[in-house]
């Protein structure tokens, strides 16, 4: 080890690798608790994201209203046949944020709480002679790699997490949907664009196994698509989507792409001094691809476990993050995973899925679960009605179902 690369004068309580919603939240929570925190993030990276956040997130994480660039009051589901179903938000609105500004605000909040922020790219995880964790990173611009010591490391560096791959068995290997979006200048409100409505396209020519979207961001809009199918051109799909929605001439502001995990990893810690959070842990909701709330919750839960670990020295405390998280949301993830596996397999099934969205019980239960991030109180009659209608769709007994091609 080259000592001139190691900052030996201090050991951080925690080094957080990755400054997205999960890492920034973890750094903020730890800094508020008086811990010595280093937040390491590579600048210039913006994750492709529709930017929808529920009221539960706004309330739980004290998000100021001026960060919301729009408030969506409805979602329009578009079937392969072109049939549309409007789902009016029941019990509130969906906040919309632009990740470029939202993520930066979260990072700056962590700094205001006392975290130290550095701009750099994580390269490797090492250990000092006494076993202390060492994080090596390449600083922005010219300069030799830097190594810092840490009592604990939080890997919040995305779906292909380098921290996870180097420290935890199975880390960095989760199956992903690849997402791509273009941020465009919003056109005037009209037939082709509603600034208060999210549009979701369940059409095989736009995505063979996921969906495409047009989400309002105030002065701008996110036009995106996701797919796990190798060889499928996301850029071509966006070009088609923009043409079909009358947005082909809208000014392009920026474009981004990234993998999005859709299944939580089986293990989030190394049993010693490393824990994962957010996309690195696989915490994105299947079927919907929703990740901001689940990322911030993961960062918060990781911070709780790290504080317990730092106070007791008991590394078993780190495993509590996944246990608490999956107890609260594992059932939702399982249901959404089953739904994605079945309903997104063909245009016939997508047509049936959109038809199901027209059901009042489906809409009520869906909005309650999304806005409040919980499964509502059992409504056995509603679930029975949904089950019977679902079965009719599965057996092809429901009307307005096109033949599978």
C-alpha cells in the first residue's frame, strides 16, 4: 500500500459511496446524528427517471414544495389498441421532480447537516493492516487516487454497484431493466400534451417487456422507455413514441440512460462493515419501476443500522436493514413482480391489463397503495371482484380482448 495515497489522519464513521436519493439520505441521517460522514459522488450523472414522488415521501422526508416542478392529478394508461384509461388520483396528487435538481438538493442538505462531500469515482475496497475498511477513489480531474478509512461503508452506487460486487456475494449481479429517457421542452397544453397528466404506454412496439412514458415536469417533460430485452433499441422506441405523441419537434434538453434493478438482493451486508442501499440493494418496485421513495427509505434504514453498529460494534445490526425493509414492503414487491411477469408478456395481456385499470376497485386500491406506500385494510369484496375479473381476463372471457398475435 502506498501511504502517500491514504488519509491516515482520520477515520470516518461512514463513507457513503453514491450521492443519489439513497446515499444522500443516508449521509444526511448520519450527519444529523453527529457522525463523521464522507459522501462520495461522481458529478455529472443524472439517472433517467419519470420523477414521480408520492405524498408519503414528501411528508416523511420533509421535501419543500418548491422542489416540485409539477403535480400530476391523473395517469393515462394506453393499451396496444390505442384504448386509453384515465386513472384520476384519489386522495391527493403525485409530485413530480427533475432528478438533476432534486438529487443535488438532497446532497446539499446532507452537507448542511455536517457531511463532507467529495467529487470522485469509487475504484476499490481495501483494508488497512488493522482490518479497517479503506475506500479508494479517483478524484475529479487530474490527481492520484485517494484512499480514506472508514468504520463502515454504505454502497449506494447504483444497480451495477462496484461496492456490492467487491464486498458482498451476489452483489452487482441483479437482473435489470435498462431505462432511457429524453428531457424535452414541454409543448403548450393541448390535445397531445396535458401538463397535469402522466401517460404510460403498454405497447409492445415501444417496449416488449416493460412500458414507455411521458411524464410532465413543468417547463420540461420526461419521455422514456425501459426494457430488459437485449438488442431492443430504446432510442428508436423514443423516436417512435415522440412521433406518435406529436412531440417529435420538441426541443431536446438532455438524455440519460441507466440500468434499473427490479428484484432486491438476498443479502445487503457483508456481516462486518459494509451495507447496501437503494438500487445497489435492488430496491426498485417491479412492474412500475418506482424507485425514489424506496431508495430514500433504504438510505434511511441503512443509516439506522449503521448508527446501531457504530454504538455497539455488533455487525449483526447491519442485517436489520433488510429485515425491516422487506417486512414492510416485501409483499408489495412480490405482488408487483408477479404482475410484471404475467401482464407484460404480450400485447393481448397488456390490453387486458389496461382494461383492468378501468375498474373502480383496482383504481381505489392502487392509489391507496401508491400514495401511502402500504397495502390498505383488507377489502375482501373488492379483492374478490378483482379476482373474478382477473380470472375472466386470463381465460379470455372478458369482452374487448383482441386475439393474441
